[in-house]
C-alpha cells in the first residue's frame, strides 16, 4: 500500500513536470536532455557489447537493448534544437552549420540501429556481431565530425 502511494506520487510529479516543460524549456535544459539521451544510448550500447563479447551471461537481454537503441535513434534528430550550441556542451557548431551532413550522420545511426534490431531478433550471432560493428561505426562517424574531441 505504501509503495503504491509512492508510485502514484511519482506519476503525479512526472505529470506536473511534463505539463510545465514547454514554458520552462531553455537551452541549458535542452543540453542536459541531449546528454541524458546520449548517456542512455551509451548505456545500451555498452550493455549490448558486454553480451556480444561474452562478458555477461545475459544473452536474453540482447533483443531489449537492440530494440531500445532502434527506438532512441529515432529521437536523435530532435535532441539538437537551434540555440543549444552554447553552454556546457561538446556539440560542435557544425551540427547547425552543415545540417545536410548532420542529417546524414543521424540517418546512418538510425539505419545501423534498425539493422541491429532486426539481426538481434533473428538470433543469428554472426549477423548480430556485424550489425553491432556497424552501429559502433555510426557513433564514431558522428562524434568525429560533430562532437568536441576533448570531451569524451
Ligand atoms: C548524429 C550524431 C551522433 C550520433 C549518431 C551519436 N552521437 Fe553521441 N553525441 C553526439 C554529440 C554531438 C554529443 C555531445 C552532446 C553535448 O555535449 O551536448 C554526444 C555525446 C555522447 C555521449 C556523452 C554524453 C554526456 O553526458 O556528455 C555519449 C556517452 C555518447 N554520445 C554515446 C553515443 C553512442 C554509444 C552512440 C552510438 C550508438 C552515439 N553516441 C551516437 C552526437 C552523436
């Protein structure tokens, strides 16, 4: 009963935060949000490689991480709003100065994540390994051109 109350309070608090968000959204908040999403992407990627490299026995989790990455890759285009280039961020101005190239980098990531998700559902370990390599390349590709090197 007590836990249920806490859960309900958390839901209410989350609802409040969401409804207040549009009025309070600012560049610092957008940067914080972008980093949080990237951390989530990083977490799933690390977990996935831990499974592929046999450093954990949680093979059954592979599909979950791949699905989450495919999902999160779709949010990637929305986490770089105009104005979020100044402040505590490693995002380079090239993101907004070369929108065509940046869009390509986002697309490469989305395609790689989708391919990995399909492979993960098939259970074919060699296809999964190859697709995971492609995913890793898509991170590096974007970070190389659009993220400050000293902030890894
Ligand atoms: C389309 C470009 C792009 C792609 C693709 C991309 N990233 Fe990033 N990533 C960035 C940028 C730009 C930053 C810097 C964000 C900032 O400081 O505001 C970043 C930051 C990060 C961070 C640090 C977040 C923090 O707290 O400062 C991690 C971890 C990360 N990325 C992991 C990944 C992984 C893993 C992948 C691939 C599965 C990936 N990223 C794909 C552009 C990208």
